C-alpha cells in the first residue's frame, strides 16, 4: 500500500555553513523507490518556517509527516543554543493542521530516540539508517499488522552496499541555495566508528562496526554528481575517513584509475590510522586539505578522552601531512576530565612547535557537550555534576574542576594567533560574505584553508568587535 509522505528538513543553522541534508535525501530516495509518493520540504533558508510548513500541509493531503533533526544544539559552551524549541514549534504546526502520524528521525534522534519522541510529542522515532527504517515502518503499516513500537530501527547491510542508484540522495534535494554558499558536495564512503572517544555519539548514530562501500560505487557516485551538478569538489564525510586505512587507499586508487581529477577533502582524518603512503596517495587522488581531531596533545588527556593514540603518533601524522604539503585543520577540545592548566600548556606548546605553517589552522572548542549514553555522561553523573532526572536533550557541558574557565580564557587570549580560531567565532555573520566569494570564485582549496587570512582582515577591520568569543 503506497503512502503519501512529506519529509521536512528542520535544520536552519547556516553558520559556519549550511549543511546539505544528505541523510534526508537518501531517506527520500529509498522511500520513493519502495513505491511511496515523497515530497521534501527544506526549511534551512526559510524566513518563516512554521508558516511555510502549514501552507505545504494545507496544499495537499499527506498520510505521514516526517521531521529530520540533525543536531540537538550548537555543542558550543561559549555560544550554547538549543534547536529543539524550533522543532517543537514545527511539531505544533503539524498537529494543528493535520491528524496524520508524525515521525522524527535524523542523527539527533538516534542519540536518544525515546526521550526525543516524548519531548517532542512524536508518534514514532526512527534510529539508525533511515533509508531502511522508514520503508520498513511503512511496509508494516501497509500490511495492517500491529501498531509498530514507538522507536523503530533500521540497519544498513554489513557490506555497506546500497540498492539506490549513484547520487540518488543528492538528486532528491534542491541544492541550488547550498551551492551558492558552498560548492563542496558531501559523499559518504562508509558508516560506523570503532573508536571509543568518551564524548562521541557516532557509535550510537552509525554503529561501532564500519560498513564500507565498494570503491567502484564511490567512483560511480563522484561521476554522477559531477555530471548532474557541474561540481568537481567533494567532501568525504565519513565519521572516520581513514579507518580502515586499506579502504581509504582503495578509494584513492580507484579515483586515480578512473582519471577523475576531483578536488577532495575530509575533516575526519584519524591520527592513529595514518601513514605517509596514505597521505601521498590522497594528494595524487585530488585531496587539497584534511582535518584531524586529536583534541589534545597531552598524553594524559589523550588517554582520558579515549582517543586511542599518543602525542608521538599525532606528531608523526602532522609530519606526514606537512610532507604531503596539504593544508591542515586541527581540532582541539579543552576542558575534559582531568584537564588542568598544566595539560592545556602542554597542548599549547605542542601546537606552537608542530603547527607553525601558515597552512595549519587550529580550531579550539572549550567545554565538552555531555550527550546521553556516552562515557562522559557516566563520569559526569559519577562526579555528581548532573541531576539524576536530566535527560541531556538541552545542552549541558563538562568543564574540568581542575581548570577555572576564566583562566582558560586568559590563556587563550595570550596565545591568540590569526590561525587559532575558537569554534564559537565560526558562527559570526561577518564571515558569510567571504564564504560566498569563495564559492563564486570556485577556489580549489577548502574555505577553512583561508581562515588565517579572513581572521586577519576581520581583526584589523574590527569586524569581530565585541561579538567575538575570545572575550
């Protein structure tokens, strides 16, 4: 029995850049392939999302409405902002206009599906691979069986293979307004993360066992995207691009064999699974920038955070990135369990010594968002930092008792450098004109590679003003 479905993209955060909702596109494509009538409403650029949603619902009758929720909040202790009240307003709009079942899904829902369904008042919450979960749920409805449970899960095949044609997720979306701002299309080569970072939710969202696509299918998707959208720049958005490392090498070799010559980047290079051979192969395949999240350069903190590597491995990875002449974006996370002024100073000394190139951009986040179901939540509760009833849907941050926040801000101000950026400052609207110019000029390097230049201009013109998070 076919259903008529409206899928709604609820993420309206456009800074530091609007994120193409690839997951929702895959859900829409898979649900349509299963024989259902699917429409997508993307509210990212809407000036009045509630009115736009209400008008769409009144324009035609739907059997089901689905809301895709990417993030719970900004995950930034310096600029905390919850997105859930905006989603609740959309839920109220749906309930006011139509009595049909309301389903929620997306990465944020997989973190705490039952709590999200209760908080938002949804009929069902989908977890895992939505492109399998939603068609399965609709099939159960269509067969007239018992009412499905409130939390409904979907799993993709162990091989990572997809029954969808190449680029199906992208073509299910209207991408024009995204490409004006950011001409890099997302491509996922695998799902699942087997690492154990104490704060991370990837294992809850994607699972802990990597499911890898074939290199051939990835190349086919790159070809289809280039033909369909006239774009030759792609970001590989795996939770960890280079693990398993042999899979990353296979993809690079397949791209070379196909003669594609794309521009590539990934911001999820894992320092513990990296070697010079891989970096050289990545450059030959078309990589023009990489990002890596060591979070700290203190061995004590790397162990506390569950990073699965030491500072010596991080140093070797940095050397390999430098030898490959790749721009690097390095993410550091300060304030975790056990953090002290001494460990912060250790990290800063490492950065000053190892990340001295103009091509190295350092991104710093202060405080760790405590997500439900993580090891960090367990520790925070054991330390008595959380109320027993707190469901963690609203942003709560861990900040080490051994480090005063005011002192950390002082240390950051002392270390201020054009290439050192606080995550909070990436949400400044003064950056938007530079991003549009970057997209217009179709520059080969990723936008973040120009962050030092942009930062110097903003500070010299005082465009950061009192709004900057540096204090």
